[in-house]
């Protein structure tokens, strides 16, 4: 048996066939096994708020928030903000008027319910929040690849939104 192995190992192809599986076996013995997830926890589902075009809501006062960052992932706007109190559920409202340019510019703002402001204004701790908004209703055309700039009050840059499929 040993003589047969020595003969096989002397050939180049056989060396590779012998050494590679042996190497895999040795490394497999020393690589730690991944920890098994016995308690899988479900991620908290996020609430995606549908934005809207509404002249009456747009004419209301903007929410008293400071926008920390805005990003878009597919057709969802992710808003990170801070406020003197918890403003509750914000609404992203667009003006029905469009600026004549290409792509058209729609002015938008975040508004909060006045009843909620009066209830929670006494809280002295600053609040940091994240909310998610569906942008499809703010498009100027509901066809694939239709571009629209969103000029959000309180954010210095225009945001390019391209309507998805």
C-alpha cells in the first residue's frame, strides 16, 4: 500500500489530486463552525408613508424639524431629522404647481398635524427620528423613467426622482 502511494505521489497530477483534498480536510478541521442562530428575531417592519400632492396641506406651516440627511433608495425617500419634540407621523406634501424646466421642479415640504404639536410641545428632550416616504405620487408623469426634481423645504439641494417601472 505504501509502495503504491509513493509511486502515485511521484507523478505530478497525482500529487495534486492527493495534496488538495488532504489540504481541504485539514483546513476544514480547524475552521470554526458558524454559530447557529437558535433565536431568530424578526426585524421590525418599517412604515412607509405615502406622499401626496395637496394644495391645502402644502399651504400649512412646515413641520418644525431640522433635516439631518435625505437619501433615496429606489422610490423611497429616507428622512433623518431632529426636532425639539417627537412630531409623530410626518407627511411629505407636494405643491400642485410645477416649475417649467426640464426636468420639472416640484416644491415639497414636511407637515405635521397641529393637534399633535399642541399635545407634545412640552417635551424638553430633543428627538431624532427616521421616516420613510413613497415618492411615486410626486412625479409629474406616471410613466417609466419620467424625471422630476423635488425641492424640499429645509433641504438646500434639489433631489432628482426618476419614476420606476
